């Protein structure tokens, strides 16, 4: 049995606030799950995040309150946290007094999402994400599947799908084809585990039922059982790894950021040196590493 943990980065809305939508799935054999989970938890524990969710985008953004605190890096974790909370409380009260309702709501949301990480400096948070990405990079048993859609080049009239539907169909197809290859060795089954996004859950459940009945555009579905299981990502470390991978892919295709991308791209599913697990849906002239690896002639 192989579990494929799925998460997204960017928005499928057009134009939305991102140029790309990424859906990524990380497949792990169930007999490696315990070791993989333990490795991630050990890294988080060293940074005082034993029970916290690994949310890459919120971890990596700068927290301007920290720059306002003298000698922040020399402080203990406890004192750092107390100092940041004091700054944030003052900021929220100031926004309330000025009746800046929109800014207040946005600040409160940001503070809630980043609260677990405020005792870490920006460089410590960057190192944390790097360490986790290094763990994933070394998981020879794991496979990464992803569809990276450039919205400029996507035409729903041609595909008959919305952006998120095409991404899901592609990830399902590639996971199914991987399981088919594994089935040459033993009877193999797969299960999808998806971050519990209310917008996606019903749509992807209906789609998966359709795929079981009719297949996808690319393949029959014979090895993936059930419809996706939707889980709370804050309680499931492997969905958080899918979040890291989707984030790394989006930052690469949108901004050319290589560091995290190179780590997770090592886990892309490959067949005879061709990267079949990840596709960049873009201009045919695109020469990014994903496109070049995807178009490579098989040996």
C-alpha cells in the first residue's frame, strides 16, 4: 500500500493572486511512514515546534516585529516570544483605535498563522525548512507527483476542466501509472490523503468517483482505492511535506528560486531518466528545469 499525500500552493482562481497553481502529491509506502514521520518530528522538536504545523509559506515570511526588538537574536526563546506578543498586541490595539477594520483582520490572521514560530529568527526558520527539505530529498522510497499550471497558458475550453480539476486529474493519473509499475513486483494499492480544503473536498470526491468509473484522460484507475481521505493538515505531518513541496515548486516556476526546488525535485517520479511525475503546463518554449527534464528523450 502506498499513501499519496496531496496539497496545493497558489490559487486556482483566474487571475487570483498567483500566476501559477500547483497541486503536489508525495507518495510513501506504508512501511516507511513511521520512520518518515519520526524524522520530521525530530527536526521540528529541535526548533521547539513539537506540536506545531509545518506551514512553509508562513514560516519563511519575515516578521517585522522581530526587527523592532533590540538584540532579538541574543534572547532566549521564552523572552523572544514574550517580546513579539507584546509588539503584536500593541499593533492590534492601535489598529482598533484607528478603526482600521480590514488591516486589523489581516494582522490578526497573520499573527494566528505565525504564532507558533515567533520564537525563531528568520534565519532559524529558513534553516528549519532546509533541514526538512533535506530529509525529503534523501527519501529514496518517496515519489513526488505534481502539476504546475501557468494560468496564462491554460484554456478551460480546450481541456474541459477547471485549473484545479486538471491538476487533480494529472496527479491521480501519474500516481496510478506509478502504482502500475510497482504492480509488476507485487499486488499494489494506493490511497490519496488530501488536505481538508472545503472548496476542493466535494469536487475532488466526485471527480475521483468518475475516475474509478471511466478512468482519467490518460489511464484507467485500477490501483487507487476509495475516494480521497480529507484530513486536517495541522495533525498530519506528511500533508505538511506535500505543502512544502508544492510551495517549493511554485516559488521556482514563478520566481526562479532554486534552493528548496532542487531538494524536492530529486524525488520526482522518473522513468528511464525522464521526469514523468511533474509537469509544468506552460509555453512550449519554456526552458525551466521541469520542462527540460519532462521533455528529455528516454534512454
